[in-house]
């Protein structure tokens, strides 16, 4: 089995995996078992060293965006006392570069669901694929390809509910190559393409663009973020979604997605209650 280690600073494996941006992992004490891109592998961090097994170093570097200078990114988005506090508390939190198809379907499952429920539903979908993957004595399932979701048959049995129709339509309307082709478009146009799919609103589209397609200006606005922005930056004033989008784009700039990640992590643990 492939094993290796990387010295990374700043990096927090725990904060990164448990920040709500990615769902297919299991924690075992100080290590994690991760499933993505049709493979299963383990990760463990000790101080500034990341240990990995079952995956190549190049994959780890790409998955955790280790090609980017996090210090430079954080300096760019450190625009006010609130984001400064979030950065100080969670420095080392990184965006994960996910598979676009897995990301889109995972966030289609997220509507009106808490994170544990999303993870349960996503694992149920993966079992539908029937394609097992192994890591030692652990058995997992590959993420279903679009062809597996073209009908809602079996989706309701795993708890998809009203999402079953959206998942089936996504399986029949778009595939991984088409998602990857969105990277050639400007951000607004790429988001418009995604929101044209059944069940895909701005939040799901922005999550897909930010977490899998390298649109770092995307700033997903969910319940936590909306409430936090209103309370912290607008002092409780009633503001619409368009005004919020205009503010974050101007305030945090082309790396606004990183600011969203830090604010979301900080607010849901320390400050904001929906």
C-alpha cells in the first residue's frame, strides 16, 4: 500500500475535513478514512506533518490545494476585525478541490438537511452504485455515475425524498465533462448554467463552483452565512441577497470563497445561531 508524508504549514486536517465543505470521510481517533474520486485512503496529521496511505502525494497536494500559498490568500482576505478573528482561530483551514460531479450531487442532497443527514444520504446514494472499493479491511462504495441516477428508482429508498427528482434530472442532463467545461466560462455565466438545472439554486451552484471548479470568487450564502453577514456587517439591517452578494464581492475580492469558508467555520462554532 502506498504511504507517504508531507510537511505542510499552515494546515489543519481536522478543520479542513470537518468544515462542512466535504462529506465522505470517517474519523477514527486522530486519523481519517476518506472516499472520493473512486478511491479510499487514510490521512493523519501530527503537528506539521501529514501522513497518508493508499494515495499518491500528487493527489493529496491537488485535493487539499497545497499548490496555493495559504498565507498570501489569508493576507488578501483579512479585511476587517471579524474575518481577522476567524483567520486567527482557524489558520490552516483550506478549501478542498472536489470531484465536480460528486460535489454537485452532494450539495443537491443538502437542501434542508443538517450535515450528518447529508452524509447519510450521500452514502446511501453510493451504495446504489454497487461498486465496492477496499482499503485494508474497510469496504466502501464508489460514487454513482450520472447513468446510475437517470431515474428516481431506488433514490427514495435511501431517503432522498423530494430531492429524488432533482438527482434523476441531474443524472440525465449533465455529466462530469460538461461540469469541467464550465471552468472555461466567466463565473456569472457558469453559475447561470448550473442554476438552469432542476433543483440547483444559487447556493448549490456556488458550492459546486467554489469547491470543485476553482471559482474562488464564489461565495455560497446559506442560513449561517446570511445571518452572520446581516448581524456583523449590516448591524441587523434587512438586506436582500443581491445586496449581500455585492458586498462580499467588493469587500473580499476575487478570493471571497476563502473568506466564506473561514466565516462559516467561525460563526457556526462560536457566534451565530440560526
